[in-house]
């Protein structure tokens, strides 16, 4: 017999750690191959057995984890923890809304703009009957809307005062400010009327633009007013044209007669007729129950924990907003372009 072979240990201790632990057919773990360290030093990497691997810290060669161990994915743990935290926060907010009592209207005053008609008119009556002191700003204090408001509020429990308020007139705004400063507290709430049209345009670009501007203005104002204890909410109604009667139906002939000669050269009568039919159809489909929107405004004023946004719309209108927010712009443009006009102008 020859001389017994001598065991040569690798000079680098990490060579042994880089060796593979291969389970034998009997379920036992085989010791690392003595030649694996020498092969690595010669520049030939050891053969990699199949199966799952774990990577050693420091970028070492992967090795098979011992039986019964599991690989921990830290990314998925962070996502799970974040979702649990958000769920806990939502639960706390919901419990807070249920536990606290609504604000009492006694001794409180509200300034409302646009009370000649529409949601402003309905809100002024509702708050007056609840017991608030209401300063109802009207564009025409002597007009039919203001007079009707005063008649309807005569039997209410609160107090209602009609004042001239054109929000585009600086003199009216300053006079209204001086009038209500003695009645309104330094800390209160501000509620703005927006619309779901802030998310997309159905051929009414100017109206959509003003509502989108209100949304972003309120987002900035809400964060700023938190420092002073003032809460800001936005109401986003859907189509309530039949309730507010803010826009009466209009004929294609009326629209055509108001166009300039230059505009008539661009838009033909067929196109104008199609647009008139489209918008008149939207007006006729509007909800007649404006009190749904008033309920949201009252909650924004009286709830112990008012929402930042109240979307009061039908299911299909909410779905349209979701599509606009989540889908690429090209998808929304495709559907809106198809819905708006099928008449070619060129």
C-alpha cells in the first residue's frame, strides 16, 4: 500500500463556506468536496448542483440552503407592513367619525355664494332650517331667486339674510367680508363646489378648466389651513342638470346664429346640430334629486371628521372618473372623441 493521502485544507476560510452541501440519497448531508477549494484556486469554478440556492453575504458563491430553511423576501414584508398600517389608519379614521358627535348649528353662521338658484339656493334653505345663521349671497338681491328664498325661509328656525355678492366684483367681496366677520369664527370650515368634469372634458373646456383649477386650489388651501384649524372640503357632483336648471336646453339654430362668419366657415351646421343634440341629451339625463349633493355639503359642515372630497355621482360617472385616472390618456381620448362627434369637418 502507498502512503496515505494527506488532507489539504484551503488557505482561504471562505472556500469551505462556498462549497455546496449536497443531500445524499439517504437524506444525509454530504461533506464538502475536498477538491472544490483547489479547483476554485486554479480558476475553475466548482460545478453548480441544481435546485434552489441562497446567496452568502458579501457576494459569495451561492450555496444550497439546509433542509427546512426558507428564503426571506424583505421587499414583500415591507409591502405587507405598509398595507397593514394603511388599513389600521383607515380603521382609526372610521371609528373617529362614528364616535364623535356632529356639530350643533346653534350660534354658528354660514356664508354661501350663488344662492339665487341651484345648489346654493337649496343649501341656504337647508342650513337655515337646521338653525344656522345664513348669509345668502345673491347676484341679484332683488331678483326672483332671492325673493323666493326669503319667502321659503320665512317659517324656518334660523335667521337668513340676503346680501348682494358678485364674486367677480371686489367691492361686493369686501362688503360681504366686513359684514360676516362679526358673525363667523376665526376658525371654521370652507366648502367648495367642484364637479367630476374636473377630471375630463366633454366639449365644455372652459367649465372643465375652472373646476380643475378649483381642485388644485383647494388641495393647496387645505394643507395651508390645517395650521390654523380650518378644514377644507370639495364637493364633486355628477350630472344634476335637471335639479339645478343651471343650463337650459338650446337649439342648434340658436348656436349657429351666435357664431361669427369665421366660425361658420370652420364648423358646419351638421356639426352644430350634433353637438346641440349631444348636450341637450346630457341635460335631460341629469338627476332631479339635488338634495343628494346638499346632504354632502351639510356633512362637510357638520361632521366631526369631514372628508377632503365628496363625490356625489352615479356609478357610471364614477367609473368614468376611474378610467380617466388610471388608464392612459389615449384610451380616454378615444372614447370621448367617439362620443362627442361623428361628423367630419374636413
